[in-house]
């Protein structure tokens, strides 16, 4: 950068010496002033500056009062920082007193709300000085110029809005159960059980799945004995129940001409089922029973301890144990959905044939944003009570830069059903309007949304919390993520991020030029600026006034690019 910019901010000139015999004001010499940063820099939408000055002995008149206001002047206006007032030793007041004999040190901190015009600006100190009651007029004194505004390249409008995803499954797995019950210590199948409507319905379900062209079915037989009666007895009992059930089912399947895999197994003592039934029951002392189960692993000891709980054992014998004497038939059915080609074709030709999940999935099968939006709009027409299609139309509008239409659709989605995705997207809209507080509130109600990390990264970036931004962006490859890395001075990682962006734009190239400038790579500064300006000619003017490139002002290639 220009040497001039790296000098201490020239003169505070806010503090003047008052000799004991004169009311004239003299500016403080430059060597007593230090202003930081040099040059000024936009951080979180503000331009902060700290000015430190040492007031030498015999400079401050004992009867003087001086108010100093930093002023940032730019084309079309000026902004005012925090005013500081200092007073001499013989002035009655509550301002900082500067000793005439010993001098003193003062620190002034100010911040200006950033405006783009401030890139090309000049920092002054303005004075309101009085000695006794006499006003002393003093000119504004320039103490610096220009603002580095790289952080302002953050753009919430380029973040990825949240997609309200489909729940489409190519293969839907279902399990359908039916139970054949047994009498205590018996393994014979009873006609009463086999003629139950539950068993008939289950067999019809298996037959229908076997005949359906888009379904696969397999069967499991799980035979059990209740955990009373001893391990040896129950092992033989459960095994016979499994064998009898298997024979019966094989006969029924053969009769129905059904050829499907059957897997049969038995469990001697169904302690797991016992615990589940007890925990769901309202029987007296059930907590005591459950505690016994947790304390003892040996089945015989468990049974003995539970029988000792006389207040509950009769109820267990009457209500819980009979439910465990069973063979459970399970039909595992796989329903195979439409292919991608079928779904894509139907979405165009006959969308009424698709479920809402298939419609939302169909939009993911094309990279044409216009087709995506058309599918989402058709989904709204067919399924008006599903918020996801409204959100996703808003998402497409956001991507296309139509933020008003996007906001309307996100609000409509929330009217259909309050949801996290639309809240996150409305947070992005709020960021584009500069409302960080509203954005933060909306992001807080969007926990679990996949795209939230990127949205929070933009929020932290715009707030000037660069380390948090880097952490939130994670491995995302975007201009905003690279900008956060630049602001934390991780230039190597920023370069890697910029190189990995799938669809680089003018800002991508401009940021590459910034990285090159900060790492003293003049060739890449020129090549990347050339690429950026080719994509967006307005960046020529921006580069010409951008202090990131100040030290290249005399470079003929740079001058030719930005003229």
C-alpha cells in the first residue's frame, strides 16, 4: 500500500497546547499520535478506529475545554464517530483532565456504520474548543484515508437455501405379524387359533405380496415359551411349538402355491417379551418385578424371586405369561418403487400418478432449475397441504435472485405448516435486508436443517465473528467460506476453497486476487482481476479504489485493467 497510508494517522490535531500566557491553539505534533488500524477496515458492518495520543507537558491550557469528534468524509456525505471532551485543571466538569505541567495520555475509540462510499474516504478530527467562554474556531485535520472493505463481500443471497426434502424410498420394507397362541405347557396347534381372522388376513397378505410384480416376501417363525416352568422344560416346549408351526405353515404355503423363504427359530424363555409386557402394564409392584429382572441374570433365580412376590405373581400368571406362549408369524415384505426414469417421465406426462414423495423426488432428477420449479409448482397443485413444495418453490426463487417472491413462498409454507426449513430461509432473507437480529432468531428455530451451518457462517461473517464463521462453514466450498478464511488470514485454505468452487463467478476471481495481493503474488493479482472484470466490468472500478490493491497502483498492467 501507499506509504502515506501506513504512517500514523498523521495528526490528532484534536488536542492543542495552551500556554499559560496565550489562548492560541497549536496542533499536537505527529510523533505523539498513533491510530489503529492502518488503514481503516470494515468489520461486521462497522469501521472501527482507535486513536492514542500522548499530550506533552505544558500543552493543555488550565482553563481550556476541547471536544474532539472523528469524522469520516466520503463522496456524498460524512459520518461522525464518538465525541470526546477534555478539560484543563481549572475547569469545573466531569471530563478527563489533562495536566498542564505533566501532560497526559488519551485514547479515543470510534466506529462508523459502513457505507460502500467509504472505500474512498478521508478521516478527519473536528474540534470544538473553548478557553474560558471564548470559542476558538479550528479547521478539520486529516488523519487518514480509505477503508479496506473486503469483509463486505459477504453475500447472504448466494448461500444455499434449505431444501424441504422428499422421503422417497425405492424399496419400502414392511413387517406384518400374526400370533398363534398355545395353552400352558402345550405345543399342539388348536383349530380355534388357526381359524382366527388374524391368521386368515396374514395369509392373504402373504399371497398378495407373492403375486405382486413389485413386491418380495419372506417369512419368519419365532416360537416362544413363557419364562415359568424351568429352562429344560421350556426349551423342549418352544422347540415343539416351532416345529408344529413350521409344518402347518409349509402345508398352507404349498396349498396356496406360494414359494417363499421361511426361517424358523425358537426362544426357550421369553424374558425380553416378559419385561416388555410388564413395563407396559398397570399391575401392582411392576417396578419391583422389573428391578428383579435387572438384578439377576440367572433365569431360575429370576423365576424364584418373582414367585416370591406373592402380591403380583397371580396377576402375572393370569395376564402376562399367557401372552408369551406363542408362535409369531412375520411376513417381511419389500415394496419396490418406480425407477428414476419412470418417475421422471410421469412427472412430465401424468404427475397425478405420482405420490407427493415421488413428485418431490422427481425434482431432484433434473439439473434444470426451470424444470425443478415447474415440478414443485405442480406438486403444490396436487398436494396443497404439504408445506415442502411451497418452500422449494421459494428456494428456486431465492436461487434466481427474486427475493420478494421467495419470501412470499417461505411465509406461505409456514402458513401451511410451521417448519424449520422455511424459518432458515426467512433468516437468509433477513440477512439480505441487514436484519441480523431477526436472522439469528429464525436460525435458532431451524436446528437440524442440513443447510443451517452455511447460513450461520454467513451470519457470523457479517457480524465480524470470523473464527465462528470458519467453523460453521466447515468444508463448504463457497465464496463466503473462502472470505471467512481470508479474514482469519488462512490464505492457503482460502485459495484451496476458491479453487474447489463448482461454479466460480466474478466474486470468486476477485477473492483470488485479494489472496494473491495479501501473499505478494503480483502475477496472480493481475490474472485473477482480469478474469473477474471479464465476468463483471463493474469490478474494474472497485479494484481501482480497493486498498487491497493499493500497492499495485503504479503497476502498468493493473492500471490498464482498472482504467
